[in-house]
C-alpha cells in the first residue's frame, strides 16, 4: 500500500490521534482489551468519580500499579515513528487519550502534544485547584494522599468517565484545528468511542486531507477513513512515516 502525502506547496500539516492501542506493544494493557481487567475489575468502572467516592483506596491502588507498570515500560516503534514524523512536519499536533508518558519519552515535545485525558503522573485535589507533578521515583506511599491546602483527598490527574475534558487542553486542539486543515490525519489504536475523537479527525481532514486509521480492528471511524491499515501500530507506523517522508 502506498501512502501519498497530501502536500500543498511543500507544506505538511499533520494531526495524529492516539489511544491505548499505541502503547499496547509496550506492555500497557488497553482499556477494553482482554488484559485490561485488574483483579477481575472492569477499568471502565474503576475510572469513574463514583468508584473513587465509594472506594478511594482501591482506585488509588489501581493507579499506583499502573504508574509502576508505565515507569517500567519503554516507548515502542510506534511512539518513535510519531516523534520522527513531528520533526519532519511543518506543523504537527498529537492528541493522545493516553495518560502515560511514552510519547514524551520517545522524544515528542510537550508543545507538540495534548494529553486530552490527563496525565497519570500528576496528582490533584478532588476539591480545590491544587495540583502537583508526581515524583516519578517516589515510594508511592500507602496512605491516601491529602491536599496540603484544604485537606480533601488528592486524586490522579486524569479525566474519568462522565467528567468534562480539561478546558486548556481542549482549547489547544481547537486552536490548531481552527488555524488550517491538515493534509495528513492518522488515528491510531483507539476504539474512537468518544464523539470528539471522530469529530476532530473529520474536521482536520475535511478539505481533502488523508485520514488514515491504524487499528487491527474496525471502529466507528473506519467508514470515514481514506486508508485503513489493519495492522499493529509498531509494525505499521514506521512504514507509514517512512512513506510520507519519501513522498
Ligand atoms: P481502548 O482500550 O478502548 O481501545 C484500544 C484500541 O486499540 C482498540 O480499538 C484495539 O483494536 C486497538 N489496538 C489494540 N492493540 C493494538 C496495536 N498493537 N496497534 C494498534 N491498535 C491496537 O482504548 P482507547 O480507545 O484509547 O478514557 O480508549 C479511549 C478512552 O476510553 C481512554 O482514554 C479512557 C477509556 O476509558 C478515560 O479514562 C476518560
């Protein structure tokens, strides 16, 4: 399959959207995949304000284990290919639903990416606006963390089901999409269950840009894609980026 870059006047504007599938080959379980369950508990039910309100210890334990697993993981060839494409593009934005730091560790700058569902290494107050960057090599204390300002429970700095997206991050995506359309849009490793993911992908590509989906399985976005790549991300993305760079 040949991917032809939609260049206008030698200018390549790129939007990439990633989901849990891009980190699957780094050993991070996806949400809806068979390895996603933790102690027989459904992550879709654990990642909710209701679960935190009824059992904060359990939810924190799950997040601490996930933090450990992410710290021990390494970026894979898909993360690296995306960082490589960022360097070759005139304008680039990655919107990731992943709360891990693997895109960043593969070399992508913070200004080139938006973590639309938050950052697992941040901790914020469940009541006031206090937030802290989590020390990546801390001991992950066993007791429940409390806010130094108001003493309410601290929570992971991620977006849970039913919660609004962070306004500042949404604004960064909106600004990027408003400025111009994209010649290349690649959506990788997401079930695209949220309407805004499909909406952003379609909006970015609506003036004739390519919309490439990389996912071994069909998703609600598949029928809109101009290219369907039914392969694993770490296999497909290095080749796709190479083809874009050569075109
Ligand atoms: P999911 O777990 O829903 O979906 C993972 C997707 O990755 C599926 O479509 C798989 O087919 C695909 N996949 C699996 N392995 C892959 C591989 N090696 N290469 C490419 N694709 C692969 O994860 P997300 O779509 O990211 O939100 O989930 C979206 C959001 O729902 C998450 O950010 C989280 C979750 O609940 C919140 O917590 C708010």
